C-alpha cells in the first residue's frame, strides 16, 4: 500500500493536495480532538474492511495518545453493524500492528 500511495502522490500531486486539504478541513471542523477523530477513523476503516486504513489510523491514534483498549473498543463498536468476521479481521490487523510497534 505505501508504494501505491507514493506513486499516487507523485502522479496526481494536485489531487493529493486537494484531498489533504479536504481531509484536514473535515478533521478540524468541530470540537473533537485528534485522538477521538482517529478512533472514529479506525471504526470506519474497520467497518469498510480497509486493512490499510486500520493500520494507518491505529498508528495515528497511538501518536495522539489512544490506548490499545480504546483502539480495540473502536473496532468492537462496529461488530453489530458489520458482523463478526469483519470485526475479527480488523482486530487481528490492529493487534499485529500494536504488537509490532
């Protein structure tokens, strides 16, 4: 995934910059702190079954001060909406990242 993202950034630099501006505007528009925003992004990435998103946002959430327990809860919250297999897969990804970092 990082190679693909790096290629995208080089090939479509204006699109990437516009995406970053939109993302940053959405992230910062309101009272939620960075930790909470990243926990929400973990839940959304989990619900969409996006392994790369789970890893990226677990990393950002840890940098923002989120505990492993908070990260696990963000994923568990999605279970009733997405089902057990999706939740289990996301927990596996998050756990591998947390144990390796």
